[in-house]
């Protein structure tokens, strides 16, 4: 079984909160009541979008393990307007504290159509413009996209994963899930 889930902002990518005692952070268990499925990869609590869950360990490894180089696509709303040199740095790879990233595909895009409101909304400053990037990576270092945008001087304000391999959000609203074909 494979489930596509649109993880809302603020939700942990796990079924229980192993944080501090008495913590009440929302988890996957508030949205998905399917026994035996586990996330294939993670999304940070402050990121949104596509999370795949499966009961198949081999499929989970194929999706999540960087050695399989499954491409993931993100929409990143960033502070400022990156120039061509900044975008080219993505395309050749960036040096982060834990090593150089693989080359990524990146493009300036309009705000994605049908985008839902985020709760809470991102900070807005009249004096600082923002823009949207579509970023395709084939690895998954911890908070990689956020660290990449920061490395080019354009911090991420909002981050949404819209696809993993051939699987896409396809109109799922935050908190919704559906079973998808395994191909």
C-alpha cells in the first residue's frame, strides 16, 4: 500500500511525538488511521506538502534512500529576488556544512496555482520582495532546500514539496490523503 498525504504546516512526520514530556505537537496520527504504514522520508514540521507512507519496506527504501536518487520537487517562497548567478549556483551544486550538494534544477515561477493559505501566514514585509522557486533535487540532506536558499542569500519563507518521483499532490488539500498506485 502507498499513501500520498498533504502534510500541513506544523505537523510532525511521525505518528507519535517523542519530544518533551507533555508535548502536544500534532502528528500523522491526527490525519491517518491506517495500521502498518510509515513515512518514506520526512518533511520538517515547518514544511508542507507531499509525504508518502507505505507498509512496504523495500518501497520505503527506494523512495527515501539518497542512493536511489529519486527526484523531489519543491516550491520555495524565498525572501528577495535571486539573480541568475544565484540560480546557477544551485545548478552546479552548493557547499553546505555537511558537504557539496548534487546539482539541482531551479527556476523562478509564479505563485503555484491553487495554493492554499498557510496557518499561520508567512511574515510579510513591504520593503522586502519575495518570489517563488521550483527546485528539483535528488538527495535529501537535513533541511537541504532551506539551507541551499540561505546559502545563496535568499532565506526560505515557505516550503512545499509537490512531488516525489512520479507521485504528485494532484489537488490534495492540507490534511487529506489517498491511496496511490505503486509504479
